[in-house]
C-alpha cells in the first residue's frame, strides 16, 4: 500500500509537457554534466559479484524494468521555462548483457570492460539515469555493474535499489509495495526550497558565509590549468578500541560521533592549513532531506550538501570546540532546504580561480556499507568499487560498525601524493584520540609531536656550521682582498673602472672626511649618492669611520626620505654635487665627497697602513635598510658585519673569485644589493654597476654581453619579464640567482632547458636575516614550483605554529629564521623588535625572526612558499605593507575611509584601493597624492570609489566581498546590434536574464549571469539557430557581440571565427596607470563551467 503523503506531495500536476522541476542539487549536477561532458563526474558505480544460477534473459528484463518502478531513473534533463526539468528519456536505458561462459579469459575480459565503463561519461540531457552491464563468467559466477548518476540517487537510494534487485533476481518476483511517483517528491522539494523554509535558509546562509574566505588546503602539486579529475583512494582500518572510546566520550558529552569527529577534523584542517586565531575551517557535509516516513524508500537525490563552518579558537578547549560544532551543525541541518549553488548565490559567493567555492574538502560519518546479500540460492557481494574521478580536492568519510570501522579518503591524484594523505589520515585519528583523552586542555597546548620528533624537526632547520669569520668586519675582509688582488678590477660603472687598490683608496679618503665631520663609532651615515663607484666607496668609508651606512632611495618622495631620516637620525649625510641641495634639506650634517678623480689620488692606500680607527666587531651594525611598516612609518633594520660576511664571503652556493664578474642590478637601498656588492668585493671578483635600476631586456642583454657577466641576480618579477623575450642575456652566464618573491617556475624551466650549463640558484630571505636565509641550487628543471631550499651555513629556518612549535610535516607553518644573519632589530622601535624577534624555544640565548611568510614541507623534504600570514605582499620585489598605503591615503582631505588590498596571484600582485571619498574626489587625485608620499611600488594601480565600506556581521571590513568587486566599471551608452544575429542573441539574453535592455558589450557576469541563465541561453540559441550550442561556448563568449560572432563562424572557439572580425569588448575601467590589469574576478565562476577551470562538488553518502 502506498504511504500516506503530505498534501504538497499529493498535489497532482502534470509532469509531461512542462517536465518535472529539478531540485537545486539536480540542476547544479546537470550543469556540471553539460559543462564537463568528457568526464564521468558524479557517476556512482555499483559493481556486484553474484554467485548462483541466473537466467540471463530474466536479468536483462529486470534491469530494463527499473524505471517502471522508480520512474526517475527513466527521465532525462532539459531546459524548461523556469529552469532545469526532467522529461521522459529517449528510448530504453542502456543495458548490456554478455555471455562469457565459453571464454577462458572471461575475468580479464570483464575487468577490461569494467574499466572502460567506469571512465565513460553520461550525458544527462540525452540518457536516462543509469547504464547497466551484466556478464556471466560461468554457470554460477556472474558480474553486474550499474552506473548511476548522483543527480538520480543518494546513498539511501542505492540501498533500496540493491535490496530490491537482489530480491527480484533471487526470487523472480518484483516488490509488491507501490513506490512514490517522483513527480510528487519533486513538487514537495520545490515547495520546501521556494517557501518560507527556503527563504529562511537563504537568510541563514547569507549571514553565515558573509565576510568569509574560501577554505583551501595546501596541495603537493599546483592545480593544473586543465584538470583530469583523476581520483585516488585510501582506506584506513579503525580499531575497535577507538570506537569504544568514541562511544563513551559521546555518552559523556551528549554528542554524536559526527560532532566529535567533525570537531577533530576542523582542528586538523586548521593545523594542516596553518590558520591562526579567527580563521574558520569549512567542510562540505551532506544533509538528508528524508526526515519524513513517506520519503524513506524513494529513489532520488533527497539531500543537499551544505558548507559547515567550524571556528577554531586555539585558546579554547576541545569541549568548547565541541559546543561550537553542535551549534553550527544544528544550523546547517535546519537550513538545508536549498542546494549548494543556491547557498552560494544567497551568500554572493561564486568561487575563485583557486578551486571550488567556499571549501574544497568534505566530511561525513556514516555506517559501514553492507557488502554481502543473500536471496534464495543467490549470494551478492558489493565490491565497493570507487569512482575513478573526484571533483573536490579531498573527501573524508568515517564509516563505523561494531568492529570499529574504516576511514575512507578520496583525493585528487594530481594534487596530493599518497604519502601526504597517509600522513593526514594517521594524524587525524591520533589527534581525535588525544582530544578525547584531554578535552579540557587549551587547543594551543595539544601536542601533535613527541619530544623525539620535535628534536628532529628542530635539527632539520639548522644549516651547516659556520666556518670561523676571516675578519671582524666587512672592511677588514675587503682589505684582505685588496692585499691579494690590488690591481684586479673591482668596480665598473659606464666606461670607467677602479681597481681594488683604487677603490680602497677612495674609501679611506671618504672615511677621513667623515671623521673630520665628527662621525664616531656606532653612528649611522646616510648615503644620498647616485649609483656608481663613488656610492660603493662611500659604503667602505662609512664602515672605516666605525659607522653604519644608510642608503637612501633617490627616486622616492622627499616626505618619505624625511621620514626615514627622522627614524634613523643619522650623524651625517654623504652627497655629491648633484645631490647636495636635496641632502642639505634633510637636517643632517652634510658631508660632500670629492670628484671621482680626486678620490683615487690618496697618497697611501689604507690597506698598506693597517687597521684604521673605528674598526668594528662582528656584531656591530654594518648598514641600516628601511622597509615598509604597518604604522605608515618605515622600519629601519640594523644589519651586522657578521651577517654580511657570513652571506657574501665564499658562499657555498655560488663560486666567486678573481675572473668572475657580478652585475649590481638592484638599487643600493634594496637588500639584494648586499649580495651583489659584497659577494663580488669580498671574493676578488669585479662588480659592474648597472646604469639604472629599471633595466629593459635589451639593456640587460647588452650589459651581460658587453662586460662578460658571469653571476647575475634578478628579482622574480624581472626574471619573468626578461625570460619571456630576452633569453639571450643568459647565454654567457655561469650562475643566475633569483628570489625576492614567488619565483616563476615556467621561466626557470625554460631557461634550464635552453641553457643546460646555467646554474640556477633560488634564494629566499628577509632583510632582517641579511638578504638570504635559504638557497636551493637547482640540479634539474623544477616541476610544479621552485623550492625555498636549505638554510645557509650558520643560519636556520624553521616552520612553526603560532606557539613556536614545529608543525607536522606537510602542514603550513610560519617561516622563522635565525643564526648568523639575524639583524640587531628595528632601530628606534623596541616594540616591533620584541614582537618580531622572539626567543628561540630550543636554543638558549638565541633569537628567531618571525617572517610572516607561510610555507610547508612537502613529502620529498623541499619547502614550498605559500604566501603571507598578514597582508604584506611583494610588488615588483619590494616588500609592501598595505596599511602604510592606507595611512597615506587617509592624509588626503578627500578620503574618509579606505582599505588597500592586493589583487592577482602571488608573484604578480598589484594594489587596489577601495575608498569612501568626499563627492568630487577623482581617483587621479588620489594617485597623485600617493605619488608624492610613497615609493612607486606602494602606489595602487586601481581605485574603487564606494559609498561605504562593506562590513561583516562582526563589524569588520568585508575584505572577501571587496575582492570580488569588479574594478570601477562605467558602461558606455547601450550600443545596439549591428545585424540580425546580434539582435537575436540580444533578445535571448534579455529573456534569460530578465532585462529590458542590454548593450552588445555588456559582460554576462556583470549583467547578473549565472549557471541556469547560461543553460537557458544555450537552449534558446539552439532552437533559434538550429545548431548545437554548448553552454561552455556561451561562457567563453561573454558578450552579445562575441557570442554572435562565434555563432556566425560555424566553428569551435579554438578554431577562431571564420566570419567578420571579432570586435573587442569595450569595458572601461578607471585605472590610475597605463597598466593592463586583468579584470577576471567577474568571471570567477568560470573555473567550474569551462574546461581549464575547476568545479565544486556536492558530495554525500559513502559511495559518492
């Protein structure tokens, strides 16, 4: 007898002409099916081994008759007036029955057939919901594989189908209960999603996800531009003792196993991803909609996946985290009436290029799947064959039974290595045990490493022992080079060169002038000198006077220079005739240097007279370098002689000596110049000073070829530019050093392939640890990324959590560096010094510098840079604190409030300013103001003028929402279509997007485009033009004009249009500079719509 149905479910509406409305989940899965037709995403394999006597024709009949009982299985998807609908399928389901009983290779033939079917995609717009293959291997042994799409069923549906199928094959009789027609279920689902319950769910998710960021686990390999979606799988046995302790803990805490294990998983995610206080791990979890009795045996996808956000407070306990999870899980369960895509739409989240929206991991706790079934002489075993593809990065399924259970993990094989997933699964189970045993210990104190493992981690971060220093100061080591090579060329600028003896003489003369001006031991002297030989000699002269040199940026605004001088308070400023006027206005004692010819005519070289007055000790300051600061004021870093000597004298990562030629491409106020200058001059090599810092590719090539450069350091940004079109400059090099930002792996691969004799060294380190802390000498072209390397001799580098403990292998940690290169601190800023230079937990009396950089140790032991913990970024190799830019912006009278954020990807960041300004304040005026106050690298390239800054529910600026805003776009007056094709496309756009008017240049996404609208447009275009229009082409051509051009071309987009030339889209962005900034954010959801981008997953059930 049919169960009594609710009134809504009994509503009798025709489901034929207009079709049965698809649920939000079904519509989303169909959309993915249509945009990735070549991948069997969400096909659920059910592979059975049957033992017993079977009638082959009876099996065929049973498989064909499945839709007679469960009508949903005989339907296909189509576009209806209001979205996706289900309509009768085209013919009978695809059922293949094979008799392999006479074949000796029957098992192998079956396996080959199975593998082919596993990788065969389904077209939900043409096929019904399943395919079946049956094969008899002999009289009593048979195999059956059903391939069921997730848009047609959930885990409970599989149980129902399997139970009925086994019973019918065993007895030959169909079940006598009457199933519920799916049309009634669909109407009930739609009423739930569109009625008050659905509206309440939309409001809940809008508040719950507001202001959040997409949660991403770091991966072993870069996300490929074109994903294969290949899956790999891991199964870990859960011992019975674990289950016993879990059940007891659940009773004590009045919690479910899901709540306890989801809490442990949230902490594991937080640990692996390196999130600090206030970050929220998010996981996708399935929520069943079968809460009423009449729905229990319905075959259909009666569930929605929802994002479960579990904030982890490290100061709280596991008991408190469990309370948080209980509250969050209840909210998610009560608001699961709408599909995942509808949740994202309600929250204004359409994803990003880096992966699926909101989260790329899922979690569930389920019962272990029953594998063996019996019915009247028939034994059926479910082989639990997993799907060969996966849409998320990682799915985590804890399956429990009376013997313990299993942890079943599916993961993207192209993103993670098996070793990493094995480690993560072991750590999760161990962490859950630890948390249940100590629920009242603050999470920050929960240990995930033993003492022995911690000691090993600390040891791994230490470089080789540092050999004894060859001298107490940089000047002393330099004078040794003078004595050994007095006539060797030391420095070249333009067409003139100085020998080591001449440079030594010039340095001594400048030192005499500084002493005469009253410069004493321990003071600082500012250098206001142009690039060249004199600037290098001035550094030597300052050191010989016992002082530290402070290089000034000649191109920065005067206000910024004054701020630097006020911070450091130098005893004097060195200038020449060209800079004396500007230097004199700084308020310091002005010391001018003689002309170059006079500098080299000193009567007696200093090296021949022994040590000069003011000789320094290794820990005295050698120079002061200024970096960007969060308060709007520069930070002055004091670097010691020990740091410079340990970096530059006989470095183990590059061979330098007489005969080598090093190019000084970096400006002297940039710390890369430390290695360029002293790497050459402390080892007897020649230093070539580039005529200016911003070199073009041809200029660099000319310098390298003209001077025979053997060693070259390029910032990552400059390397990217030069390698793209000026590779000839690398032909004569022996060593290329690169760093200062994310090193472009493609450029390095290309160079190492084209120039196999070129030695490429990747360098990492902050100014606070004397330029380089770690180096990696690449012995082969890198695959996914350029690793950070190993610590230099005498230096250390450790990946630590916020409580200064080594993080587990593979987890994200903050890089802390120390050793011989460590700076003395920030001059005149004790508070920041104490905050960033912290006590070494494992080395008594030593300090470590907190870099703010995040990295992880990969399975092969290499370190991968992952970004910043704070908002600091590198812009063209310059360290930039957006807070400093904000401080400068607020000094403009037209600015009321502002936020400055980086946009783009690591290595190619630019700054965007979001400004609430007084009426009439143009973006150009803001840029002009900043150009007068900040170095060019700190000036934003784009400005978004807002009425108000958006806030999260917690009252903080919603940075995630700002990042999704398009740059200031002004649409021209609506341009009408040029021809009938454009007019037809325009009309279809207006109908699908519910617009009265649209320009032929309007972008689909800016006009409110979404997945269903794209499907609708594709269907309407097919009917209008009588040709197939894949939805991917609608998204590839996101304006009326470009789509019309493609339609006229008659060829796929990859072939290009054959008709009239394709006009360029006209989008006007208010920019502050003549820069081509990609406005790709409005196309963010492309990652899951078009090949080359990624798709989100809605998972459920132990099979899916």
